[in-house]
């Protein structure tokens, strides 16, 4: 890349459009504008939810920003307007009105690094192309292994792009271990009349049963395990359900636990489930997308007791380690397990024979061919601040959720549905006198009304057979007055929709 | 997010570590440093390859950059060193020595926007959370539909994270169309003794046969179709192979063509393959990760003739539309096809009943739950510059490759293996007098020697039963003198490894 107007192409002067669009000068101008827009956006303490627009209206606004001049130069005003439109129409994760999703502001050093990896791209599946990403994989794996009590080099960690892909990859490895010919022969040739199945907690994430659909196992071979009143798998009942499945012709080969669940943040009894998996010869996978990050905190780590005995687990660093999406870490307790998911080589991407460098690269172990070096964002934060920053933030979020639990429990017109096990809380508005609304419709209506008022964003979830309001604490700046204001907002919304 | 030192947490003063790490001031400082580092890195015209280091050495350097102070403040020097280490150790895609991979510099406006979407994250699978991304999906879909001659609203486009995932999703939709019970019952219950299979060109990308392994179809049910001397599927022979597979008990339900292949950039005869697919009732999927972007150019579009008749095709905008990874567009000719891949709802993510807004969102149609709004990067470039910028760049890259083809063809000691159909060229060093090296080992050795000399990066590929050197033109600043210098570099490398 060269300075503007200084380059000559293969066939004389390149089209003028290049000399601006791809120049270093344009990079500097664009970066300066983006920093200005972001600073203005982030430097605000308002409570804000989300301002929903009709798709047709927003399409019209976006269309109006599209240049009609196909040879246009870099247009600072247009660029600024596009950034502002993006910022204005999205969820406002940096404000104290945002309590709605498992999705967070990122630490600025990591967010800025994403621009570096965008402008100087390195596909991280291959050592040759992105050496530091592969080295960061290795270092982060060792750091977590130490927290898990795992011996060096006896485990493996694969960085991948999102929890859904991480869960899919782990279940694929499990499937291929139990049906060694599945990779080459598929599941089509099984003819003993029996079927493979997966056992999951009733509240497991939709990506888990989806994975059964994708992998040729079939969603009807996903057996759901009953939960206790805190929405955790009941281990004793799990045994019964797994035995019944076997009598019905479904051989459970994999047990999927959650830490924590999407609806309530519940963490299954991992240690007891590891006992069960061990007794029955099952693969134990833990979907720790949301809460396996508790590993970084001395105080919170005990909540995950037993995770170190799982065959595999995932952790979404883009959820609760505050780096940009997507950055999922998939851990295998046994190093060779990571080879099970995919079995393939291609001459133009994988070097043979294996060198020390090619042994490090992940291309044979993740689905992606082009993979962003997102792991560098995590290693960078860890290097700059140590894991204590991440631990402190998680502990603060958990404390905030406990505060909200205490506060909401004390209200006569609200009802909490569980004791928080991480940073998620489900609750209901339930005025003492009753209303004409049925309980579940009321929660949905309140959620929508709160959203449309634009000051707060909360979500809804089904907890057993009840519809609930749901808050997720992702912003450490939230305070008790913010939670009180949310409750008043819900009461106001109730009045607006006619609840007395 | 607030300014440094101005915030009080739920329980009084937050730990000091927060007030710096998550502050707007830190964002501004980090951004200024990153811009400095990137400007220095990008503003250079050197020819550079890649400087490979032993993993152990690089791990030691990276470890040395990790803070031993767990409560450290933002350390400008450490941050700069980390960025510089990343930039120094990666592929140098912005230099004229880089001719090695299907991986490109990005247009700065799009690269900078990646920082915006990192600092103000919006999960793009859901309209509520990222309205502009969903709107950009819709606009980009319409723009491409016009180029394809598709009627509005009769097709669908899903943005997803990478070509491997795009191919997997398309094949999943195809599988589910041909085995309607596959999603719920899996492929385990098929008992007629016959098996489903996929037919692919012999040079198709490894992600395609991998997808068969993942989906429970089995790699042994992937039938490879013979190629002509330009590495394109021979349609007449394809018919024979598909018929033979049926006699062997494998019912081909899906035909996967390439535009273009990874090894040589070859584009299969899509129009004839569409005839074949239509006659036989097959799903035609085109892996256009690399070259389906030719759609944006009037001059190059005819090379894709017939792609508009495919049931599905993918296009990696992060390869050849010059936006950051990962940004894959998966097109379905029939709108309802996009519903086939996944079949599921979850109360906390999908709104019901369907509103106009929820109809736009992609969560039910892509594997990702958290998806980066990468499509906005593409819409932004299109809005700023029109598609002419992208068309001009692609045309320039194709012209450069033709120039290299002519130049290398004219050398007595080189041999080209095909006529380029996109921006990829495979060739061999073949000195007239012969050498003690066998032909294939020589190409591999030369490729490694060129890499270790550090001035150029080229790759290798297998073309039929021959090993080849491979160049991919991704940098429009490359000139004829650069290609001549590469040939001299290969000759010098040959001398170094003892070839006379």
C-alpha cells in the first residue's frame, strides 16, 4: 500500500478510483473520523434501550446514503453518516439502560486491535499466514490449563468462530469417536435398527439440538433431561431418562451440560454429571459459552467444579471475556480428541510432513479455512492487564445480579423465578390484585412496551412453562438506582398497557 | 461507558483497574497508537514475503510481552510492541512481494469500520439487536439480484461467517430437501440399502467433502467428477460418473461446481451443469467463494454464465470484494430454500408471531447465534464508491494474472499449467537441461526456499498429478517488473538448492 497518487499499475496509471480508496491517507482520514464518532457515542452515561424502526423506513435511510457517483472519492460526510446510522440504530451496550442480552461492550484495547487485524489480515488457521495467532492459541491454552489443573500438552484448545460452531465441532468429535466410520461412511449405513442420541438439559441452547439436526443424528434423537427448581439437570432423573432412551432404541453417546444456560444462567452439577458420564462411557460436553469464563476468577471458579473432567467444553470470550466477536475457545481434555472432528488434508493449505510449526496450526481442527486471529484480542488483554481485569469485571457483574435479585425479591409486585447462578435473572411483574392479562402474555407485552419506550432493553425467556422478563448484567457501570429505575419503568409500562 | 475516573459502581468505587481499562480515554489512546503503527506498516512499497520463526522462539517473545503486574494500567509501550509483533510476523498482504494466498488487503473504509463494529457490537442475526446489518443484508441481496437477473423477493441471501460454513449450510439445505425427515430423524433410519451422495469437481475445495463428513453423508459418498485440461468439470463425463454411482447404490442429490477452484481458479461450465442438474433433478450448488464476485464487473460477469440458474451459491466478500473476514454471502435462487437448512425456534431469540422486522432477520437461516455485522462493511464500500471500485480492482487483478501468464509462458525455464480463468496461475520451474530433482519435489523445495529468502510469498498446489508453484494476484499494485523479479528469485532459489 502506498501514499495517495504515488503509484503506477501494471498498465500505466491505475484508475483514479484506486489511488484514493486504497490509500494510506484514506485509512488515516477514515480512522480519525471513526474515532470521533465512537468517542462521542461511548462518552455518555444515559440510560438507553434501542430505537426500533420499521425495516422499510430504515432501508430508505440507508438507500439515501448510497452514492450515485460510481467514481466518487472518499466522502467524509457520507462515511460519518453511515457510522452514525449504525451507532444510532443498534443496541446501546455501553449504557446503563442495557440489560438485555449476553452481549457486551469490549475492552477498548481489544476493540482497537480488531482494526489492526482488519487492515493487516492474517488467516489464523495456518501458521505460515498468522504466526502470532497460532502462538496466542498455544499461550491461552496453557493459561487456562493451569486454571483447570490440566497437565501441559495432554489437552488441546481450538479457537473457533462462535458458540454454535464450537458446540457443533465438539459434538462432531464425539460422534466420530463413537461411530468411527461416520466420517467416511456417514450415518446412512447403520443397519442394526438402533440409533445414536444425545442427552441435553431441558434448557440447553438451541445450537445443541440444532447440531444433532446438522450432523445427521436427528433432533428426535435428542433426549431432554429434567431440571430442578433452579433449572439445573437433576442427575438422578438423568439416569432414568437415559435408560429409558436405550429401551426405546436410542443409545445416548453424549451428555451435554450447560454453564450457564441462556434463559437463567444456571450451571449444571458438572462434577456429578462427570461421574455419570464416566460410569456410562458417555462423552461429556459442557456448553460454557456464557459462564465457563468464571475459570479466570478465584471466587467464581468453584461454581464450575467438575468442568475439568469434561471431554470438551466451550467458552465464548466474546460474551464474558470482553473481546470482539467471534472468539470461542473449544477445550478438549485429551489432546487427540481435537483430531476427531475433521479428517482431511489439502496440499495447498496443510504442510506435510508435520513440522513443529504445522503441528501448531488449527486448520485441521476447526471448520474455518479463513479464520480471524481473534484469539490475539484475548491474549492482548491478558498481556496488558492480567486475568485480574476479567475476573474483577465478572465478579462485579455477578454481584450486580445478586443485588438485583435482592431488590426485586423485596418488591410486592414482582416475583423472581430463581436464584442467580451467574449474571442472568428471570422475573415476572405480578401485581398483587391480579389483572385481566394472563401471566405470560403480560410479561411479553411489558417487555415490548419497555423496549418501545426506549430507556431500557431487557429480554424475555421461557422458564419451564412460564414466560419471564429477563435481565443480563453485562455492563459493570450499572448501579442500584438503575435497577430501581428499571422496575419503575416496568410499572409505568404496565400502566400504559392498561394494567391497574 | 464514561470518561476515566468519573464512575462509581454498584458498591461504591469500582476497582481502579476498570476506570482505565474500559474508559473512553483508553480507547482514544489505543486508537491513536494503532493508527500510527498501521500507517507505518502500510506506507511501504517493499517487496516482502513472510519471516517465519520457530514457534518456541515466538512464544518466548510473546511471553515476554505479558505483564507481570495484574493491576497494570494501559501501557502504551506494551500495546505498541504487541501490534508491531503481530504486523511483523504475519503475511505482508499490502506489499508487492505477496502473491501467495487468496487473501487480500481490505479497502481502508471497511477495515476502519471493523473497529466501529468491535467497539459498538451488534449481533446481526437479530433485527432488534442490529437493525442496520439486517437492512444491509436486504440491500446487498437486491443489488446482487439485479446483476443476476433475479426478480425481487423470489430469492434469498444469508450472510454467514466464511466459505466453509457457507458451503456447509447450502449442502445442509440440499440434504434436507431430498430427505425431508433428515432434520428430525437423522440419516440413521434409512434402511433401503441405498445411500445419498454428492458429486463434486475433482479440484473442489476441501470444505465441500468435509461437509459430507459433517452432515452424516460420509466422504465416501462424495463422487469426484473428472476435469478437462483447464481443470473444469467435463460435463459429458459427469453424467457417466453419476450414473455409475447410482449403479453402485449412491443416489447423487447434489452437484457442486466451483467458480473458481482453489488450486487454479478454474470456473466450471455452470450453464451446462445447470442443464444437467435440471434434467436429473439435482441441487446445483456453486462454490463461488473466490470468483463469484465477478458478478460486479460487466467485463468478467460472462465467465459465470449459468450461476443465476444454481439453487445456491456462495461468494466470499472477504476474499475478492476487499472487506475484512469473515463475510460470506450465501444466495438461494428460491426464497423458501433458505428455510431448509435449520428448523428451529427459541423464545428468547426469535420473536413470534412473525413481524416484518423478524422476517428480515437471519438467525433462523444461519448457524451463528452471535454474528458480526460484517455485511455492513460491504454495504459501506458499495455506498461510498459504487460497485465500480470493486469491478475495477477485480479487472486489474485478472489483467495482472494474464500478464504473468504471458510473461512466464515466454520463459524457456518455466512452464505454465493452464490458462488463467481468474487471478490464479499455476506453473513450474523446469530448466531445459533437467536436474537431479524430480519435478514435484523441486517445486516444493523452490517454494520453501523462496519463502525463506523473505522477498516473495507464493504457494504450491497439486494440479492433477503434478506439483506446481502457484501465484494469486490480490494486490493491484503489482507490476510486470515485480513478476520478473519473482522469476529471478525462483532461479536464484534454484541455484541455492543446487539446481544447475
